[in-house]
C-alpha cells in the first residue's frame, strides 16, 4: 500500500527535501507518495518544521506520527491538537555541524583569538592562554548534541564537565546532574556551552544568581535556545565584565530585533541561528527510518516526552 507522506515545512525548503526524502524512502523499500498538498484525512505521516503554517492537527485523523525536522520541539510540543507520537531530529549532519560550531567558538575564546586578531592599537602585547587542560568547560545539556560536543572538547584536552537531568557516562567528562549539580556546574564554568532544550524547567537557567555563581571573566556560548538566558541579567553581567563575552546563536525573538542591545554590545557575538543546520541528505535518513519503524511496529527513534517537553 502506498503511504501518503505530507511535507509540512516552509515552501522554499520543499525543493531541497523532495529528492533526498524520496531517495531515502526508496533505499528502505518504502512505497510513499510524498507531497505538500494531501487531503488531511489521507495523510499517513507528517514531516514537519515548526515554522510551517500547519498548526491544527485535528483533521489528520489517520496520521501515525509527526516527524519533526528540527532538534528543538518547543514550537510544537505543547500543541493540544497533536495527539499522535512526535519525534525530533537527531542525525549525523546536525551533530557534526554543532560539534564544529561549538568547538570553533570554544577554541576561539580559549585562545583569545579576538584580542590577537583585532588589534587596533598595533601593540605587541603577548598574552599566552593557559593550556586547554587548565580551562574548565561545562556543557549544560548532555543530550545528543551536548554529549558529542563534550566528548570532542575533552579529547582536545579541555577539562570538561557536563550538566543534565540524569547522570551521564561520557569518557573524560565529569557528570553533574539535577538541581544539586547546578551550583557546582556554574562555579566550574569558565566557558559555558548551553545545549539545553527550551522547556518550562530550563527557562532562565542563566538568571542573575546563576551568572553570579560563574567564575569572574567567564564566557557563555549559547547555541541552545534564547530563553535559557535572562537577557537583562546577562547584559548587566557583561557590563560589569563579570561575564567577559557571550557568543549567542539563539534568541528569545528571532530574527534578533534590529534595536536589540546584543547587536552593538562590544562583548557579544551574534550569529544568526546557524550553529547546526538540519541538512536534507542526513535528516531524510532519520525520517525514512522512523516511517519504516512505524510500519513494522518497531518503536520510533527520538520520541519526544511531552511530559518534560523535549
Ligand atoms: P537532547 O534532548 O538530546 O538533550 C537535551 C539535554 O538537556 C539532555 O541531556 C537533558 O538531560 C538536558 N536537560 C533537559 N532539561 C533539563 C533540566 N531541567 N535540567 C538539566 N538538564 C536538562 O537535545 P539535543 O542535544 O539534540 O539538542 C539540544 C538543543 O539544541 C535543542 O533542544 C535545540 O534547542 C538546540 N539546537 C540548536 C541548534 C542551532 O542551530 N542553534 C540546532 C539544533 C539544536 P537528560 O539527558 O538527563 O534527559
Ligand atoms: C533545531 C534548530 O532545533 O535548528 O534543529 O535549532
């Protein structure tokens, strides 16, 4: 039987996904009709991007799952019309992209590259950095992306800890977890990498009190989500130099409004939500594998737990 798979993403992304999704279906022997306009009551699976126009899932009475193209699900997890399984994106390309972006910015800050490359006074002022062994990096959120980044940073030589809800066992990475582990994690975070999901429990994890607990001159790198940080508190901490720099890829409002102080703050780097991109070639494999599983009655991969919101 041919399966009807609806692509519910932004129209401009369709040309990029159509080929790779069909190829991935073919590779797994899935007979699918993939389209952007299928009568709702005929749809079997929905390939979904939270920035699509589809918000009411009620008419999709025979759909078996919504397969999210993004890792973050805050834009859909609370949708009351969604009663079927929701999966999120985990794929090799997304993970590799995040490793590259996070490690690149971590090493940039560790080595003080900005100071050495941008030298308007033409002064010969050597300031050698400590070795990575002596730099304590804490990854907040040790899921698919956080664990992968922590592992590579540890192999590079950093002194790495990771904070998550549950205990983790990643080679050479100290596990801190739960509310009790947060204070220690903050105190150790000379460089903090934020890879937590946006949920009610993680909102404002980095508020004024938390920032105060971080070491003087700490660096924040946030490819996770904007609401993890209390923006007002971060700006105060940056103005006092308690936080030396914030490299931010995600914001409460995106695109970041033109008049937002982050744009002009000398100690803030803004990147436009580019840390890791869902790439059609890799993500299509995850989508196809989940449809295969759905059809043979195997558990879906990367199922979202609606109770905790990620
Ligand atoms: P995962 O769901 O795999 O990992 C989330 C991690 O956060 C887990 O380790 C989890 O703990 C931890 N966590 C969740 N809630 C809490 C809490 N209340 N206290 C402590 N730890 C908590 O997600 P991914 O690693 O795949 O992705 C992380 C986030 O990265 C995404 O949600 C998204 O927001 C962002 N992202 C950003 C991109 C970009 O381009 N900027 C691209 C892709 C993702 P536990 O393991 O114990 O459950
Ligand atoms: C994601 C993202 O969640 O791109 O996948 O931020």
